[in-house]
C-alpha cells in the first residue's frame, strides 16, 4: 500500500473512532492513538522524510489536509460531548427559581503553562508526561548524575520509605529518558509538571513547584537550534523586547551546558539588568547512549525552567507562596 493510500486509511479510521467516541475519556484515548507522540498519524508524518524527494509535495499536502480534517472532527466531537455532559440526566423543571453561581477562573499557573505549551506547539513540539514518584535510574543514573552528586542527598531530595528507594522527582528531565527509550528519534517534546526539592518555603522558594523541560533530538542538531528556539519562546511569553545571553555552566546531563539570562522592561522594574531564567545545553552523549540512541548518529539539546518564575515576572508577583495559599482575593485577579 502506498503512503497516500495509508494516509487515507489512517484518516478514515481516525474519523470513525473520533466520531464514535462515547465520552470525553474515549475521545482522549482516540486522540492519543492517532495524534499522540507514538500515534498512527504521527508515525506517518515522520515517514515523510524517508520517501523520495519528488513524492514529498503530494504526500505532504495529503498529510496536512488529513490532519486538518482529523483535528476539525476532534474539536466538533469534543464540543458535542461537553454539551451533552452539561445537559440534565433526567426530567427537569426549568420554571424553578435558580441561583446565580460564579463562573470561576483559571489559576495563574495554569494560564502561564497553557501559554508556554502554545508557544512550543507552534514550533512543532508535543507534550509528554511521566510519573511524579520516580526511581533513581530515570531521575539520576540515566541522566549521568553520579551517586555522590549533592542532588542525590536526602538534604536535597525527598525519598519515599518503600522498597526500591523511590523518590519525588527533582526535575521533569526524567521524562526525556522514558520518551527516548519508548520511541526512536527524531523527538521534539516538552514536559510540564510538578517537581519536588527540599527547599524551605520563602518568598522565592517552595518545596514543590512546576518546571517545564524541552528536548529536541535529531540528526545534526546544534546549539544554534537551541538558541533560536529559546529566543522565540521567551519573546512570545515575555515580550518582543526580551534580550538573552548565554553563560557557560555545568549540568551532568548536558555538554556543553549553559545558563540563560534575560533582560526586558520587567527585569528593569526590579532594578536589575539581567535575571537568570533557565538552564540548557546539548544532551550529553552518555545520556543518549543510556537511552539507547547512538550519539554518533543523533544529537540534541534540552533545557528547563520554572513556570512560577515566568508567572511571577509576568504578573509582578513577589511571593511564590501566593500561588499555593488559595486566597480567593488573589485568584480573582486573573
């Protein structure tokens, strides 16, 4: 069967499954089956680069049209199921007096997270997820972090009193190992999620916070790709006047490693010229090898930053604890 025939077949299967989804959970499962990182349609997109050059225009056009049709069907079915969920399940007397209820608002961290994800999706990234209770292999060993590294001390990391010495993940970088082991490159993912570190709570620290990890692995990936992506994302999140600078640093899982500072009007309001915002670097060859990728063939970059930091800058918040106290006077402002 030719690629064009398989595109049509996968499209029809996706449309049938989406339109036949009985509820939102079934719809999300169908979405993952076809549009997820390892979904049928995603695999067809990856195959585009392997076919003869002269066949790519037709195949690319067919893929784009099919994807648009699938995504339209997904949106339409989701709206139908969400509407159905709001309808009364039994006889209802609509003449009874009602009671006005507040609509509610999204949490500021949710707003910022969705904006970050939207900025990355424009560049072709997909969202990946992983467990918050991790093992030492995925959180440290596979990421080239030696047993005597300070981050592995009980003074820095929350360990769970259970067989196998599980721990609460200290970063979402652990997910990159899981993804690299589950699917072959090229890979372009972001991993937003909650992380845990043994920090005392104060205006700028909290034992639990949110981080987003970015990972791009392909043939011929360079530091230039990293810098271009970072600049695009931060300018969309924090304004077109953002300026970035990259400083040499050390992380066990990247080489070379860099710290990213940024400057804009928000930083200058704090009376500073530059503010550290993220850590990044080229994925260490040993990390690629640990995940089963040949570092002679594949290269990549990764970076991570705190979501709370972005939210505090954007909204002028000076105390990180406000995000977790659930004070409605604070939350009503967003």
